[in-house]
C-alpha cells in the first residue's frame, strides 16, 4: 500500500518519522527531543538484540513539503519482530511525548493498514493513504477524506501534505481516532511488550574460544553480527577460517550465549562442515554436548569472518566516543532513571549494565551524530585489546552453568500448525470460538444466498459479514410509494413470487426490430395480470419440454407433502395438463445447494479449496471429514 507521493524504503527496512506540532520545527528543540527519547527508553533498548540495525533517531532537515523532524530507518532483515517492536516504541514515544505525531512505513507502504485490512473503510486505498496514518498521543489516527475529495476522481486531489495533517491532528485529533477494530488489529501485534523482549531470547550452551566469551560479556549484541556473517558467508569469507588467526580452537570453554530465537534458528538449522585445516572438530552426534560444540564452531567462524574484514582501529577509539559531553549527560540521565537498579558501582552486575548502556549509546546515538563509526570487526578487535581474558575463571564458571533453554519451539507439529492457522483465522473474523463450533446446514445455505446477493466490483466480492455495526433503518411508507410508482396502481394484485419473476425476465419482444411498432407498444398500457399470465404460460411450456429429458433427475426435489400446497393450482389447470403437472415436483433449492457444497468439500480431501475458503470467510465451518462421514446425502436426509 504505497502512496504515489513518496519513495518506499528499501526491502526489509522500516522507516519512522516523528514530527513536532506545525510551526515548531526548531532544530535545537528537535535534537533535545531526540536525546530525551534516547534517555527515556535506554533501559528498554540497552538489553535488546537487533537482527541487523538498531532503532536510531537523527535530525532530518526540511525537504520539499516535508518539514524538519527526527527519524530513522532500521533494516530488520529476517526478523520481522524487530519491525513490530519499533511500532511499539513509536506508539510509546507519542504517549510519553504528547506533542509528537509519528508515521511509520516500510517497503510495503502503510503496513499498519495492511494488518487491519479487513476493517478499513471503503474509501481508504493505497493511492490516498499517504500522510493520513499517524500515531498521536499513544493512539492510531486516520485522517479521512473531505466531502470534496470523495467526489473528486483525480487521485492527486486526495493528496494531503504532512503540514496539513499535523495542523488537523493538533486541532481536532479526537475526530480522527481510528475505528476500534482497526486499532485492535494493530495493537494485537504489539501486545506483550516490553515483557515480550525476554520471551524472544534463547539461551544456549556453546563451546567457543575464550576470546568470544570475553567479547560477548562486553557487547552481547555482537552475536547478531557474527551469526549474520556465518549465515551469509561465501567462499572468500571462508578463506580466513582456514587458519583462525584471531580465535584459534585451542582455548575453548563452555559458556551460555544469548541469541534471539531468529538468530538461533539461523545458526542451528544450517549444515556446515569446517575445513580440516581450521582445527575445529566435532564429537560424534551421539555425544551429549554435540549441539554445544556445533554451535560454538559456527559462532567462531562468524566472529573470525568479521575480524578478517575490519580495518585496524586504535584501542582508544571507543573511549573517545564515550568521553564527550553527550555521553556524560546520557549516563547522568540513566542514573536518575534508576537504570542501574541500586547496584554498587564497580560490581559485576553494575559493569554488565554499564556495558549494555555503552553498546546502546554507540549503536543508537553516536553513529548518527559522530564521525567515529566502527564496524563489528573493529569493535571485536578493540575489545580483545582492552579486555583481560581469564581462562581459568571461565573454566570455573563452565562447571556450574545454568541450564539452557528448551528449543522444542523449532519443531512445529501438524496439530500445532493447524491450531496456529485456526487462531489466525479467528482473529480476522467477527465470530467467537463458540459460534465456530456450531454446525448447521441451514447456515451453509443462508450464507451462500447472502454471498450471492452481495455486490461485487473489479476489486473483488464482498463477504456478507461486515465490521460496521451501525443500525439499519427502513422507511415502510417511502418504500411502498416507490413500489407503487414502479408497478402501477394494480400492484396490490401481485404476490412476492410474481415480483421476483418480473424482475428476472424482460417482457419486451426481442425479435421485433421495428422502431414504430416499439413506440406503439410503449403507448399501449398492458395490465400486470396480462403480463403475468403470459409469463406463466411461457414457464409452463418450458417445464413440459424439460419433463421429457433427464435434467430433472440430477436435482433433489421436495418431499411429496411439501408440494401439496400447489394441489389446488394444478387442479385448475385443466384435464390435459393434470398428468404432466403431477410429475412436476418442485426442486428443493436449499437441499441441492448444500448437497453440492458438501460434495465439493469432500472432494478437497482436507486441502484448501473454494468451498472451505468461501464458507470460512463468512464464519461457517464444516467439520473434519477424515473418514468421509460427511457426504451429500448423509447429513441432509
């Protein structure tokens, strides 16, 4: 859903922009606001492990119709949870800083609207959604079209500048609050944060060189760069892993390494055999610690590849970054926010929190404000030069490591997958789980009738259910008068069946092409009774012709008692037609519909198909058919 007025971010990249109220885009004020956001959310972001790039704010000068603002882009690559975590951050920032309005999009455009596609108003489409979707004061807002814009066919007429949108939000934001179903669909994706951060981690035992243990103690986030280097390796990268100049295998220890679940899956799922010249060998697969040896070997290759690509950096480069006035203000604010949780300065826990804060500061603050920018390999080499590696201490810690996390989540059973699909389906439909368990063949017939009666356009067919719960009003008098004008004064003589027949057939004589005769027919007034009589004779003739074929045998007819209502009518038809009318038993339309639907469902053999897709989209669920118990005859008779 990308609008026409701006370029989309690159693939797997999310873009976020935070705007101050219209007329207050002062650069100094925006920079102070960015620093305030960094400090406010430092305790939350310091422990987060990003897949590729961190959440980072910088000042963006005005350009064209886009005013000055603070914002950034983050490459989330294979871990889409990074993108939704940023959505959570943006929402919380607008809640903590009420003067800011935020927009967020990716290469798909307004992906928040895609998440809530089932509940969007009909007027909203990719062409007119530009600059209309904002987080403001912690809530999702959508600025609608004006009446003039709705009537305008030109797409450009529906465009809205950011300055106009900010003005409208600041004056009457209550009017633009997104509908509750839209907000619920978006908020459901970010429910559980910030607690969800810890749930996204996976802690595993790894048999790795002691140098890697020391580096990860200082910079836990470097595990992401190492996994990516191994995951995206090429033959040139593996040349450096023949000799292992930085992380030789002779000083390996067992340690606990914290991954995200995405990083862990990328590392563990790849099959890899190390070069025999590297010295990295693995025990037999039956060895109880085989997985730890394998993970450590892969991780060591990733770290070695990173170091082989780096430039030589002086050991004090990091200290220069962490000694400026911005770092001092940042550290002071952390202490005021009780980031260190009362830990004594210099203690192990205090230093661990301090290292995470330094890591976050360098990744999220200085890279956009300072010329000093280190590659992951530079950071690793710098840390190795400034950190003392105590091998004996690491070995003592390895003797009493905490248990690693269970990785059974990597394997999804068919039942689990079915439940996941079922839950996802329920989230997109306005039906409860209790309603899903009901199985009524009448519901199948009624739902299909409603589906056929719905209006379809070039954009597709509409389902009978709607998220719009507004009340429907019906003016009986106005409807009756309109009906009289259409049918004439004798409309009271027509019953409902006659009206249906009149609407379905054209009574004009198609074979007569003479214009004068046609004008003459328009001048003549034909009573409704005459028209209906002609129609009935025409239908009777069709019935007599079809009665001589086998077409009728392909349909299920009503019970004999159900057609007794028409007995009087058949008797009045005359002695010649009595024998033929006795054979014309009405077709059971609902019965045939359900029978055909069930036959189609059985033919799917449990796979997705048109029948199940259409019915499920309307909230009608047929039971499983594992033993072919559901058929076109069994449940219906």
